[in-house]
C-alpha cells in the first residue's frame, strides 16, 4: 500500500467535493455524459486541487517513477474519472 487509510479517505472526500463544485463548470475541464449533467471526467486535477497536487508530487510516487525512468518527471495530463463501468457511453483510452 502506498497511501494509508486516512490519506485514502481524504482523497475520496476531495473527489466528492470536486464533483459537487464542478457540475456547473463550463471551462472544458469537465466532461459530462452526453445529454446529461453527469460528470464523466475532470481534467487538470493537479492544477485545481491542492490535495491532488500534493498527491502527484508525493515522493512515494515520484521516487519510484524517477527510478524507473532514470530521469526527472512531470505531469503531462491529470484527470479524475467518475464514470462507472457499464453505464453511459463507452470510454476510449486510446
């Protein structure tokens, strides 16, 4: 386990809070299910949430990635996916 129970609870609470805040977002950072206001994804999460910014910079993650890549790391893209499996339109990753 990388994160302890208290950290996981904090991340889940932040996810719920971000979902409440972003339902009415029209910046393009929030993707909703077609024809509804159900949030599928929130992009740039490391820029809009201090909690997830800290998580992304946590040495327990970045240290392993630096070791594997033998180089410095940066965030190319971040997002939270809220879409549950087998509901709504398909979700293509690539």
